[in-house]
C-alpha cells in the first residue's frame, strides 16, 4: 500500500495507492456501474418530464420571450404543486375549476406559489383553461411523476450507500496488506491517530512492527522523530532498519552548525556499525571501478551480467561567468559541448528522456533548459546534482562549469559521488582542462578512460537546437 500526496507520487507508485486500488476493486466497480445507470435513468426521466411540462405550459416553464420563464430544475416546488393540482381533483372525482385567491398576499413567503398562480390567472383565465385541458393527460403525468419518485428513491439510497461501499472496499484492500509505503512525515500522524476515529490506512500503519527508512542518509532527525513514538493503542515498531549511503549527500538543513547535517544513519555507522551492501546493479564496470576505488575502498562490484558502458572526459577551455542579476555560475562553452553530446546520443538511437544533463549550478541549468525548450530534443532531462540523488539514467552528461582554481561544489566528495554514479550505460564529463589537476576523481577518470580535448565544435552543430518552426531544425 502506498500513501502520500498525489502530486508527489510517480505514476507507478500512484497505481498502488488506496484510491487507485479501490477503483480496481470488482465489487466496488460493479456498484459504481449500477449507480451510474440509475443516475442516468433519473436524469433521462427528469429531462423528459421537463420537456413534457414545457410543451404543455410553455409560458410558465419554457419562457415566453420576456425572460420570466421558470426552470423546473431550479424550482422543483413547481413540479410538486402542479402534480398536486392535476391529481387532487381527479382523486375526488371532480373537474378542475378556477380557484380564487382574494386573500392571497403576493409579497408573503409563498412567492413561488404566487408566480405559479399568477401564470394561470393571467389572460382572462386562459391558464386555467390550459390546465383543464392538461387534466385529460394527467394519468401519464402522474405515472411519470411516480416513476421519477421511485427512481429518485433508489438513487438516494445508492448515494447513501456510496460511503459504506467505499469503506467496505478499503477494508477488503487493507486487511490483507502486509506493508505500507509512505513518507516519514505522513506516517507520524498515522501512528498517533485517535483509536476511536481511525481509518483503514491508520489501522494498517498501527499493525506494522518493522520500520524501514530508505535514503536514510538524507533524512534529518526531525524527519525520523514522527516515526518512533508509541502508537495510540500502545504498540510501537519492534525493528528499525535504516537503508542509505553516508558517503552521499547529507540531510538538507538551513542551520549553520556542522552537527546538524549528520544523519542518524551516519552516527549509527560510526558508533555501532553497519552492514555494507557491496553488489551494485546500476553502473557499468569502468564507472564502478572508479566509484569503488575513490569512495568505497574498492569494495563495490558489479552484479549485473551486461555491464558494458563508456566513460569519457571532454576537456574544454570555457570560462565560468556569473549570470546577469544573479550569483550562480554558467559556462557557455560547456553548455554547447554538453548539448552536442546529447544530440549525438539521440541521433544514435538514445531515447531523449533516458538522457540527463547534470550540473552543480542553477544558472547552467537555466542556460541548458532555455536552449532545449521547443527543440527537437526537448525531452532531455536537465537537473541539479542534488535532485539527482536516488535516480538513474541510461546516459548522463555532467557539466562541471568551473575550473579547479576556486572553491566550489566540486570539492564536496559526497556531491561528486552522487554526480558520477547515476549512469547505467554512458557517462560524459565536460570540464575545464585544468580540473583534472585539482580533483583526484577527475584525474582518475581521465587516466582510465578516453579523454577528448575540444572534441566538439563551439555552438549547436547544424542547427540541432533551433526553435521549432524557425529555420531548418528537425
């Protein structure tokens, strides 16, 4: 069972939410189909009944050209009063006669009734003559009205049953469920729910005995605290399993103290110890060797059978510049080189959404996105390194932006670990020619793989990234 906000769930995760599973429940679907048929029948009867009344009394219900016609759907009391008048005298075996309303106050509370009676009184009693003529078809009128009433009663009962059927479907789905997948923020409220007012999701959460926290290296203590207290019924988690990587990005925090950025996973790893999973299924052999030697003391190995891939370093002499009216950095030459690599990947058969261009700087991301928007390769992803953690792509292009002569994000080993370990098949690193002399990991990459200096022309080759509809762009 998956629990969370719809706008933050992937399509695959949304398929396992309670709502999605309820909409696939056979019993609930059969009930909804039956309810839809009844609602459609009720709407059809209502429309036919209104058309019949509009034909019989056009001045009252259909409008008389002066804008004073009344809609049956807005004034249901008209229908009830007309039915009463057409059937009351028939039950007493007397003809309909024109009543008198000498003592009727038109400004009183019965304004709707006054409009009804005024229509029949206008024109020298012509309205009551029409009513008398309509009395001959009162049997059909009464039959339609009775049928509408019966169908309406069925529709009302089904509407009242809707919530019960929904709750029953929720119980059928949640009772056999063995696991609940949700965010740390949402599980806290579920565990502390009032036992007298709990829904099925809360019951499922309170049955859980094991808490597994994925990406625990990025979870701050404030995110884990709601998961730990006792439930309202006295139960608590018996086992806590933290899964993550303390050598990748730490928890995000706006506090300046260094201690605030140390996760519970990292503290447990240093004080109690942990078990390291050494088999990885994402990276190809060359990239695995680089990452393993630089960050994991050579302990990682590739477990997948097909581990072929390509790692390239493209050296350019671009200059990092501040964007106008901002503090972030961008590099025009690296942008052009990265786009050329991306276009060549797509032209060689790569699916654009399987290609991502990563950067450490927002200004570089904006520069890339502006160039890609409305181009033939607009499906290519452009993300920051931080937002790429936990994700993977077939083809990754990393734009480093800066050289090694200044203090930058590239000197953060955790962030660089994330940036280099996202690729499944190809990794292209675009960086300044001096960067390998300042960063050991880039130096290792250049020594172990193919290295190309100024391998691609400056500027988008052959107009690949022109806007659609402007020139010869594909």
